[in-house]
């Protein structure tokens, strides 16, 4: 998934555009590919990755695109917030897709039908030996 997002960041930089739709399309495609190729018992680990991957790629692509932003820390922080916010919809869509694919892949398999239960085999009742009543003791 990170490779797909990095490819989207590279494509964003090569087209001389700020982070946005292109990076979002790569993110969604990478999320689908990643969630479908991971082991079914580990697919839940994919859920938080789209937002983190987009934010990192958007900040790097934004820094490369707007070199003047690095002039001051406040301008850098404002630019990073804008670049990350520009991908809110793609991040949300990719996260929802990751959750849906996780739910579909982790759904428990249907149980095989259980055979009807047979009653336990009948056993003869246990016979207890009867002891004759003991005669009363004289004291």
C-alpha cells in the first residue's frame, strides 16, 4: 500500500500539481490492492494505513511542489495541514474500503450443518443391593 501511495506522490510531483486527486486515486487503488493481497487474518492491520500514507505522501509532495513553504515553521505547518486536508475525501473513501474489505474477508465461514443429535444409548438401571434392615440394638 505504501508503494502505491509513493507512486501517487511521485506522479503528483512529476505533474507539477499540489497533492490532491491524483494522489487520492493512487491511494484508493493501493488500498484495494493491499487489502486483497494480505492474509485474511492480518487484513485488519490495513485499516489505519490509508490516512497515514496519504498524509505522509501529501506533505512530501507538497514540500517539493511549494518550495517557498519551507521558509518558516508556521508556513510549513499551515501548508502541511492544507495538503493533508486536500485528501480528506480520498482518505475517508480508502479507509471505508479497507474496513469493508476487512469485514468481507474476515467473515466467519458458515458452519457445516450439525448432524441431528441422537439420544444416548439406553442403559439398564443400576441395581443396588438391598440389605435387610438391621435388627435394633439393645443397649
